[in-house]
């Protein structure tokens, strides 16, 4: 038994070594990715349920890692967050999204609202207001074309500074939405303290909204509460016609999800928009 225990231990440390090396490699590769501009944004359309029209896009980060193809956020955002690199990458995301907003607004495609995901660390360690104001200015676009998506937990970190930044941006016309709504532990009281325009119902409640009565009740409650507070409400992760019908029946304002479109690279997205308009 003792012998087996030692082997197990040895195996475990070897395994840990591999994991640590992988993690260090990844961290090093991410630092290079920032230097070498290996990031790209894909865009996923949001659709209004009353008109059936595309009303905006969410910018989602991808990493074109040399020799590895396209890497998705689940595999690198946590490391960017832990190392603090998310502050620099987050500034790049704002600049890149605003550049795209400008390209669309000044082309035959026309103005499209784009939302970007913002980390709590950007408020505390970065200059989020400065980044946003510069990006709007550089690209000659109006503030209402930009929306920031924040999770409840990122709003709760360092609330005074975050509230001040958000109020400043909101006063200029930037839209603010709460991402993954319903999954945080924070009190609903923050909905009154923060200058919020929109709630984004987390995918976890949408998945079984047509089969699980508890999820259905939560979704309905979120929609009703949002509307009582004069907030827009959008459901993420909509994959089926049945989910869409449920949300329409319960007066959800917008949806986003694979049912309508996956996040797409710019060229494919533009193709889709042109086809949509031809219909
Ligand atoms: P999120 O902000 O909640 O974004 C929604 C995620 O759900 C995206 O995953 C999107 O591709 C995926 N999704 C959209 N529709 C569907 C659907 O119908 N079904 C399913 N199963 N999934 C759907 P993605 O692109 O892998 O991003 C994951 C997370 O990474 C995001 O979750 C966000 O928290 C984070 N993230 C992405 N881009 C950025 C960024 O630029 N900055 C920061 N700080 N975080 C980002
Ligand atoms: Ca989001
Ligand atoms: Ca989410
Ligand atoms: Ca999320």
C-alpha cells in the first residue's frame, strides 16, 4: 500500500509539473500575443423580437495563436484576468470595437451598436473612461453606438470608482448593460445605484426555459422587473424556436444566440447583414 501511495504521489507531481509548464507557456504566449496583436474580435448579432431586425452586435474576443488556430475566451480570459493583462487587452478591445463601429457607420452598412465586455480590473487599474472617450473621438462616432457589458461581480469590485466611471460614460451617452444577470450574489439594490440601461439574462436560465418551471419563473420575473425599472432586457444563448417563442410571449425585448447566428468574423457578418436586408 505504501509503495502504491508513493507511485501515486510521484504521478501526481509529474502531472502537476505538466500543468504548471503548460500554464507558464500559456502566460508567456499571451504576453507575446499582446505585443504581436494576435487578438481579433468576432461579432454576434442581437435581434429585436418585435421587429425581427438586427439591432446590434456583441464583440467577442478570439486569439489567433500561431500554430494553434483560433483560441476561445474560456481558454485564456481567466489567465488574462489573473495576470492583469486583461487591462491592456481590454483597452485594445475598446479601440478595435470602436474602429469597427466607425467603419460600419461611415460605410453603406450604416450605424450599428456594438457592445464590449469589460472586466472589473479595467475600472480599478486601467483608465476605462479615457480609453472609451479617446476611441469614440478617434473614430468619429457617437457614444450611443457603444455599449459596455459588465457582470454583477465586476460592478461590485470597488464600487465608488466604478460608479463614478459609469456615470461619466453614461452622461456622455454610452449604454451600460449587466451581463450574466441572475448569476451573481449581489443585492438587487445595486440596480438603483448603478446607471444601467439593460439586463442580459444569463444563458443558464435560457437553456431549459421551456422545460424547467423554475427557470421559466426566474426568466419571467427578470423580464417583469427590468420593465418595471424601465430597463431593456435581452436573453443570451437562445438556440431554439421554442425558446424564442417563450421569450416573445413573455415580452423579452431582444435575443442573442446560435438560433439566429453564431459570433462571426467581420466579413461573414457583413455578408449576413446584406442578405438580411435583401429579404
Ligand atoms: P459572455 O459575455 O456571457 O458571452 C456569451 C458567450 O456565449 C460567448 O462565448 C458566445 O459565443 C456564447 N454564445 C452565444 N450564443 C450562444 C448560444 O446560443 N449557445 C451557447 N451555448 N453559447 C452561446 P465566448 O465568445 O466563448 O465568450 C465567453 C466569455 O468570455 C464571455 O461570456 C465573456 O465573459 C468573456 N469574453 C469574451 N470576450 C471578452 C472581452 O473582450 N473582454 C472580456 N473581459 N471578456 C470577454
Ligand atoms: Ca457579454
Ligand atoms: Ca453570459
Ligand atoms: Ca459570462
